[in-house]
């Protein structure tokens, strides 16, 4: 709910996203997430997050104005430009999905480094990134159909998707070890596993 309220201000959306990604990142590593995890993510990146909010808002507005302004033009040049602007928007939102989860996984976290790493991750893993993007888009579409979901679970679902995708790529690249608990042995008794 806090994520949704902070996202309404648009400029503060990256701050809310930073907090939610931190909370989701910590939830993958410990039994439960705490509100303090959200606050830590929010506080750690508030300056860069505000700057990113302004840059992101300008980027989206400029691209949307260009797309709408040339929507009726049918010549080849504007058609190519529309594809480029649309791809830029899709790329921007795709990188947003991975940047803050990567920031939490970095030894020396910097926003510039996280965005660079997110761009590299997207371009080195285009099919994987496209698949993750489609799943995230489905979450957004379902949230648009069910507005209560937007307020209550969309942010957490997107942060979890982003964090899980980043962890998957980091583990596959051998940069990070798998934090999942080991699988029980095939002949183990139920009481031994769960008690």
C-alpha cells in the first residue's frame, strides 16, 4: 500500500520502487520481510531516486508526445522513428524492472552501475528478458482489470519478478550462489524434514 501511495506522486515512484525491491530482495534471503527493509531501500537511494524520477518522467513524456504527434504520419521515416521510440519505452521500463534488484545485489551499490548492469543483463539475455517482461506485463494487465490488485499486490509482484529474474541470471553467471534451501533426500521421513 505504501508503494502505491508513493507511486502516485510519479517523481517519488523510483523511491517507492527502491524500497519495495529492497524488501523483496530481503524476503528472498530471510524468513520474512520487514517494513524496515522498505525504509532502508527508500532512504539509501532517495537523492538518486528523485533524479531518476525526473529523468524518467521527461523520457516517457518526450517519447509519448513523439508517438502521439506522429501517429497519423504514414511515411517510412516516421514509421521507423515510431518503432525506435516504442522500443526505447519498452527498454526503459524493462531496465527499470531489473535495475533496483541489481542494486541490492551489488557489493558497492551505485545507481549508475545498477542501470548499466541492468542494460547489459537485458542485452545479454534478450529472450529471458522478454519472457520476464511479458510476465510483468500480464501482472500489469490483470491489475488494470482488477484495480484492487494494483493497490495491494502489483508492486510486490513486480518487485518479486524482478528480484527472482536478477537472482536467476546472477546464479547462472556464477556471480552469486543459490540461497535456496537444499532439497530433502528422497527417502527422508516427513517428520525429519518439517519438525
